[in-house]
C-alpha cells in the first residue's frame, strides 16, 4: 500500500456520506436563487470531478471533459451507489501506484501546470472541501441540522 491509500483516503468522504443521510430525495431538487445548480446537480458535479481526477491518476493527464458514467440523481440511493462506484474506482487506481510514482510522476493539467501525483491528490482533496462548503449553504437554506463533524470541519 502507498501513503495515499493508508493516510489520505480514510475519512476523506465522511462528510459526503453524512450529507446523504441528512437530506431526502426531494432535497436533491432544491435550488438556491440565481444561477445555481440544484443540490442534486451540485452532487453530480462533484461526482464528475472525482471521475476526472481518478482518470488523471491513471493517464497522467487532466481532461475536464472526461465522463465514465452518469448518475441518476433523483434519489439518494442512486447517488450513493454512484459515489460508491466512484470511490472503488479511485481506490483501485491509487492502489496501483508505488510511493515513488506518487512522489515523482507528474500529471499534465495543461497551461504548464504539471504537478506530481501527490500534489494532484491534494488539489482533488481541496475540490472536496470546496464541495462541502458549497453544500453547507444548501443545508443551511434547507434548515438541516449539521453533524458535529460537519460543524468542526466546515463550519
């Protein structure tokens, strides 16, 4: 096993999993005013982001147009199943990397930004944090009770 699998992955999606217990199928259709996605759309967008990053760890190239699967975001159950599939794929790809790969192989993100896999993974982790922050606004608008872990980690 490598450091990403041992140290970074555990607990990384806890808040996302908690989100799926805090909301209902009907909440997925909730949309904040203005030019915003529905909550389900936001969840779908994060899944696509995970697909892009997983693919980049495999190909060493970031392609924002990459799509491997499309979810049915009308229910929590289908969204949860899709996230589980995406998590399995991410772990499979990362498990194939050696510690040397993580520290030395680089991913071409375009425009001259070519981080190591380690840095690319940290950028992905930041994307998850941004997702959690966005979701927090929806949860507050829906008057959902945030878990203690959510309050501590996101605010």
